[in-house]
């Protein structure tokens, strides 16, 4: 029994050795210099027309998406499939499914290149990450792992509420469409790994299309895959929006400080202004200089304006405070002058009375000037009596005073409330406590409704 098993294993080893030897013989036969010339492209369908190459890619990883350089780095598995009838062979009744080669210079290869490539390299650790499979019917499958850095022109008008479309363009370099045509694979032309993770973006979807280009040397086949990346807003909300909003609110604290606390209010205003300027500069350093206004520029610009406005408000309060003090000094001076004049007038009258008494004459106080009649009395006196008609004729005129009823002036709530604060500087502070938060709230409503609505329109175009 053991002898039979040993003989069976030996026969299996011999047959396997013969089988591998047969594969070598097939490879030497089909790609030998006498039978195959890799410089000649394969014929198309029915030995006429261009060679058809089907493309599909698998996105393994997206390393970086740079806003400053407007590029992205991607690692893909790139596959090409075509048919070359010169490579047909006998599969030994199904025992040989395909032949595997690890050298690309043994068969004809499509001259595909990436149109928007900046940098790229193949992976060669431990061995070159590529293979070529030759099937019995002459089908050829070429697969290779590539890392690419591709240009990605970006529109940053909605940054950081934007979506970016980065393209991967593949085209033939030398063969025109009369000789070579690239087509997307019918089933799953683009595959994405399930563990794809991006720190600041989310791959929403991808779109495959064709982008044949015409030049003065002919028309060339081209394939396009557009990757739609949505920027993650949470990072920018925490890093940009909330700190700017907090700085604006901190600048409003000066409205509640005493108007005489000049060092405290100046230090608070200048500190918040410098911090806001630093925050704006750090944001701009992480973005490319563009000729249009971005959404983040509107936000930082308005926040900087509010902080600067709070500092100017204190300058106005300080001016009003000094003006109020000057006015109070003038009032006190006028009061003192009035008291002095009254005292001098009383002394003069007393001296005149004393002089009259000494002369033996009676001193008569000068009559006070006539009191002006009231406005209502004058109106009544100057108003003509009313004329009444009786049975269509003029009746006797009866003297009847005209009565005028004037409506009492309405009380203004705002003025009544502001009258509680006697100085202008205090009124400016009180008005600023209400005006600044209200205007900032209205700005937030307009900002978020505008840009979020625009983002929704871009996401769901008509």
C-alpha cells in the first residue's frame, strides 16, 4: 500500500514537472521572435479596425489633497485588457487557465499616459508590483500598482463649504483612434477600497467619461474619471469659525467696562484686534492666493470689522466723555457767574435802599416788567368770533371764543429709556451693547443661509 502511494506521488511530481515544462514551451512558442513582434500592434475585430483596450482602475488610497498646490496624491491598481490573436495557445483541455509574465517588454503594450500627472512611480518592493496574464483565446490582462501626484484645479469660492472635482485623465500618446481606442470596462470600471479614509475630505462619488482630444497630428483616445470630494466642515468650524466668533464676543466686553477705565478698554480692543489679524493671516497661509473672494474671507473680514468697530466705539465714547466733562464745567461756571451776579445785584439794591433811608425818602421798588401773556390767552384774544348761519341767512354775530385742543405729545420709549443715562458716553455704550450683537446675528443669518443654500444647489444641480 505504501509503495503504491509513493509511486502515485512520484507520478504526480513528474506530471507537474511536465506541465510546467509545457508552459515554458508555450511561452517560448507564442512570443518567440519567429512568431511574435511586439513592435506591431494587435489587429482589431475581424483583423480590421483599431485595437480595443478596456480599462479599469481600483483606488487603493488617497494620501493628500493640497489646497495650496492644487494637487492630490493617489495610489491605484491600474488594469488594461485587450485581445491579441497572435498569443492564442492550447490550454491542454482546460488545465492551463492562463500564463503569467512579470516582464512588460515581452509583449506589445498600449502607450497610455496620464495627462494631468505631476509625479509618479511604480512600486518595486519586494519585487515589481505588476503582472501580465495571457489567456488561451489571446486575451491579455496587464495589472500594475502606481502612485501618482495629479493636478487638481480647484474653485475655492465656497471654501470651506465646497466640493472639489479632481480628475484622472488617461490617453494614448502616439496611437490615434484609427489604431488604438480606450474603453471603460463594462462592469465596475472604477473600484474603491472599502477602507478609504481621508482626514479632511469625503469621497462622495465618481464619474467616468470620455475625453478624446484632437490635435494637428490626429485624434487620440482619452478616458476620464472625476472624483467628487466633499470637504469636512467640522474641522474648520472648530479651528476657524468658533475662535473668530469668540474673539468678536470678547471685544464686546469693553462696552460693559467703565468709560474711565481707559487702559483696560484699550488693552482689550488692541489685543482682540491683533489676535483676529493673526487668525486671518494663518488662514490665508493655508490657502493659495486667488483673485476672487472666498467664503472664509467674508467671515474673517466681517469679524475683523466688528473687532475694529468695538475699538473705534471706545474712541467715540472717550471723546463723548471728555465733551460731557467740558460741558459740566461750563455749566458750573455759568452757575457761579449767575450766583455772583445775583449777589452783586442784591448788594446794589440794598445799598440803594440804605441811601434812600438816610435821605429821608421812601424807596419804591421798581415795578416788575409786565408778565407776558400766555400763548393760549393770546390765541383766544386774537381769534374772531364764530359766524353761524340760520335758515340760509347771516345771523347775529355772537362773541364766542375759539377753543383749540392740542394733542399731548406721545412719549418715545427709546428716549424715555435713554434719559435714564444722563451722559452721552454712557448712552453710546448702552446702544452698542444692543446694536453690535443684533447686527452680528443678522450677518450670521445672511451668511449661513447664503452659502449653505449655494452648497445645496451645487450638490443637487437641476
